């Protein structure tokens, strides 16, 4: 109960503080009524959804929408609060000055200035429109990102080998079949040699993917489609009535992969061959410093050789720093996902930022340490917040080149 009281008090404090900017600009009571009606309805809806949603099924689209509307309305108010707080600091200092050094008794405590409130509302409009776009369009604003990586020991036959890397489908969040179909078409347009999927096919349960299997069956790759599991694929974020029910759900999630034409690698490896040349594709179960550690790199690599050229599929990028990059087996390229880029950030040429970078050292794009590389895919889907702001859903195309 105490957490609910703190949460409600926090939201209402922000609402009240931001309301001061409205009061400074207008005295229209209808505007006041609309402001508070929207604020209270959004807050009440979030509380209702969180109290009544089925915890055995996890977050559903209605709960995510309620959360999204809260983010949409409260973020601009926080911006306004920061501006108004800055003015209040100025007003306090000016009051102190008036008290000790001024004989002006008519303006002892200065009123809020209208232009500051207008500035606060103008700046607040930026995150409002950005978040609104992110919820309406951004979550399906698929970006094809191309990388070319060079390796001295890439087998000659695999020069120009093209990989399409996707991750974090999170099918339980989908709500637009046409947009998903467009994303599938974009993947196929890359005409890659292989498609590699690095986990989180669902949010929690296998039935989330049922309406979308036929869409993902259309994915095409000349030399095969391969996949691994992510932390959400184990059904560990919802309540099952029995252990058997959880195990059945997990098996059903694993069974989805072959239905879509994917070869699921569970701590296992295979060789991709071209004539007498070959590269090893290694897939581990989820292994993360903060999440489930089901991955077993030693088991996954038991049938390959140290000198083989290796591509490792591992859902959580924290695995790379913890075990992979300094491993004696020399994993040339690691493919991960998991972070979603937090679905919020700024990416412009020469600058990339997201709050998730304070949690994950490798969080979006290509990173390397010497000749070892990792690509962290920003994710195909979305989770919790039903949108994306600045960090768009990603289809990665990686071309392997042999160094000249």
C-alpha cells in the first residue's frame, strides 16, 4: 500500500507543479477542467489496469497502453516542472534580496513570469510530440542498418557472406498485421545468405506468437534460418499454476521455431559450408549478468575447433564482456539483442545516447575489441512502453569480408 501512496503522491505532485504554468498563462476554467480531467483519468486508468490485469498472462496491450499514456502525459510535465523550479529558485533568491536590501514592499515575493510559463509549455511540447509519434508510428519504423566487417582469417568462400540479424520480436506486443508484414518484406528484400534471430520471440507465453507464425514463415534466406532463446522465452515473468504448465509453455515456445523454418540452437553448433570452406555457427541459451544463466558456451562449442571462424548467437550482450570476448576459442562475431536501446534515446550522426547505456556497456550497434566484434540489435518489436522514441526497430545486415 505504501508504494501506491508514494506513486500517486509523486504523480500528483508533478501534475500540480506543471499546472502552475497553465494558471500563469490563462484563467479559463474550462482549460483547468480539461487539464485535471485528463491527468486524473490517465492516473486512474494506470492504477486500475495494474490492479486488475491477469498476472498469469503478464503485461497485455491494454496495460502497456495505459503505461504509454502515463509516459505521454507526465514526461512533458516533468520538463515544465524543471523550468518552473528554476524560476522558483530565482524567486526565492529575489525574495531574500528584497527582504534585506530593498524598500519595495509591493513586490516582496515576485509572481511567476508569463514568458517562463510559455517557455516551459513550449519545451514540454517537444517530448509530447516525440512520444506521441513513437506510440503511433515509431514502434513500426523499421530501419535497415548495414555493416561491413573485415577479418583476416575469414574463409575465402565466405567473402561477401551476408547475414540478416533480427532480435526481440516480442510478438505479444504486436497490434498491426500490416506493419509486421512490411517488416517481413524488408527482411526478405535484403536477400541475405542467412537470417539469424537472437531471442525473445514472445513476452511470456507461446500463444502470443500463434497469430504471427504465418507471417514469419515467409522469411527467406538462401542458406538457412537459425535462432536462439532470450530471457522472455522461459516464461519466468508470469505465474503458472503448476511446474508442468510452465514446462509445457516452454516446450511450445521452442516448437514455434521449426514451425517458422528456424533451426533453434540450444547450446549447440552447426557448420555452414561452401565447398571445402566452412564457418561455425554457435548458439547458446540465454546468459546474462542480470538474468537467467542457461547458456553453456563450452557445451555449445564442443563439436567445433579452436581455429574455426565462429559466429556466436547469444541474446544478452553482457555475456560478451563476461565470458566471450576473452575466451580462448576466439569467437569472431557475436550477435545479441535484449536491450531494445531502451526504446528511447537520441541517435544522430556522431552522437548516440540512451539511458540504457548506464546499464549495458554494449547496447546498440557494432562494438569491437581488437578483431572480435559484437552487434547489439535494437530489436524488431517492443515491450512495456508501446512505442519507440529515437531508437527505432532494427533489421541489421552484416556483410563479412576477407581482409585484403
